C-alpha cells in the first residue's frame, strides 16, 4: 500500500507492507548517517529480525519511501527503486474470550511464524497440528486439501481465494463452518460459510451484507453467547415437540390397543381434551423457556433441517408406547374391581400424571433428572402446581366428577396410579443411562482401534 504526500514542493511516496514482499522493491536503505545501497547482508539482517519478532507473536510491517519531482498521474512505477526506512513489530493481543469454548481455525494473511506464535498463545495450535501457507495451499488439489484441513489449524499468508477454498473444503468434510471477517476480501468466504459473521464496528458494508450475523461489539465472546442461545432454543423446541408427541402417541396407542381387543374405551374424548389442555399445554410452554443445560456447549453442531433427529424419533415412540402401557395397566387394574369408571379414572390419572412428571426429565436427554441446568426453571414448577390443582378440582369436586365421567379412588388405587406414573420417569432415566453406557463403549472401542 502506498500513499503520496507533498512536502516542500516535492512529492514523497510512502509504502508499507510485509517485509518479504517489500524488500524486493527496495534498492536503498536509510541509515543513521545517510542513504546507501541496500546489500544482501542488509536484507538477511532485516529478515532475521522479522523472523525473531514473528516468533514473539508480533505482526511485522516494513516501510519504504521514494522521492519524486512530479505528481504521478498513474500508480505505475511508484513501488520500485524504494528506500527502505525500517520495520515495526506490533502486538495484536488475544482476548481471553477467544480462548473459550469454540474450536477455532486461524486463517490469516500474517507471516507463518507470527500466525503460529499467536495460535500457540490461544491454544489453537498444538504439537501434531499442521500449518499451511498460501504457497503450499496453491500447490494442493482439492482432494489433498480435503485431507489437510482435518489436521490443519493455522493457514498463513492466504489470499481471499484461498479462504474460499478452505471454507469449501471444510464443508466437503461435513463440518459446520462459521467464518469471521471484516473486509471486502473476506466476502466470498463469508458467503460460502454456513454462518458468515461480520464485525459491526470495523467491518465493511460489503462484509455485513453477505453475512448471516453481525457482531455489534466486534467481540468474539458474542459468538459464544449466540451459539449458546441458539442451541438452547433448538433444544427447547425439541423438548416441546418430544413432550407433546409422547402424550399424543400414548393416547392413540391406548385407544388403538383397546379397539383391537374390543375393550371398553379406557379414555373418553373429554379425558383426552382435558389432558391436552390442562396437563400438556402448560408444561409445554414452560419447557419452551427452559434454561440451557450445563453441558450444552459440549454438544456437537447439527446440520440445517435436522430438527427431527433419529434419537428424537426413537425417544418419542418408545416413551409414548411405555406411557400407553402404564395407562392400559391402570385401566385393567381399575376394571378388575368390577368398576369400569374406576378403570377409566385410573387410566386418566396415570396418563395425566405421567405427562406432568415427564416434563421434569425432558430437561435433558442425556443428564439425569437430578442434574439441574444453569438455573431452575421456575415456570416449569409453576406449571406443575397449576396442572395439579386443575386435576384436583375435577377429581374431587362431585359435580365435575360426573361431568368428566370420573369417580373417587381408594388409597390403594391412588398408590397404583402414583407407582405407574413414576415408572414413566424411571423408563426415561434408564434409557438415558443405557445410551450413556453405549456411547462410552463406542468411544472406548474407537480409542482401542486407533491405538492398535
């Protein structure tokens, strides 16, 4: 980059740039005494100093000048036969928030040594990682690059086109890629990434226009907060879907089985309407504002359009069938007392109470029910209390009992209802435990395969 200034009726061009690109343009050097011819020894000393500063995580810029009698009309011939003035090393301190939570790949135009030094300081580069320069990258085919990006954590001296190739290569490896940038040259890579992130303060308008997200404070920690919030919303949507679908499948399965065996209906239409209104809607709303789990930042990124994961479908079906089984058992036990209404009442209570209790272990699909999130979901507790009060009103008010075709239960029948309802929680917790054991075993086998 060069600028031209008028000084004492003369024109002086000042040029700055990376030393390895600037030195070949210089024929002279300014010393403390005079200006003399730039020698090979001078160049070697300057480059050695540059490498030393780069190893200390300093960004090195060289400066040169050229005196001109007239103001040039075009930029040609300006950046040649320059006088080398000197070099400076500037520190770009890493913020503490950059070190947290997110695995980062550094793509920079800085010198290779500078990039590695900064990457080590941030924990991006460790022994065994690969560092690739722009020159090396240009010599790679796409297939070679696809293999290299698996271990590379630092790309140095890269061009805008190189950044685009790196992003495309990461996506070909099925990675979810977020790219940060602030300049016009970053625009192609920002647009190609799954999530383009532009700087709100230092970013150009072009970079902002092609990005999906703009950091108004230019702080990397904002990305961490955005990811945490996005994952929380995503998981909460899944919780609500799972919670509601499990109840629906339980209701459908209960009536379907009863129809096959030509039983009387274990649940009446008014029962199903009440369960969906009183014991499903309130907890579902509370789950929608559930705080993030403690381990949410350890979850793997998910692809776009994967709201209904295989695990989610399996959980919905298995839990729905289990709740239906408990409901049918409650109906069978109640009917065994020669009182069909008691059977319907017990089935209704088990379905409703299971729904209310399951809301608490829907908080996490991996952590046990007793492991709390970042904070208590007060709304979930309130929804449980309100739902319990509404259930109590229709169960213990004689006129409402008649309206809902219910009857009073004995203490023994209530004990059966509570036990069967608690089994629904136990089934979910056992499923979490088994899944955790399977994952641990798979991880152990994978490590053993690698060591072999």
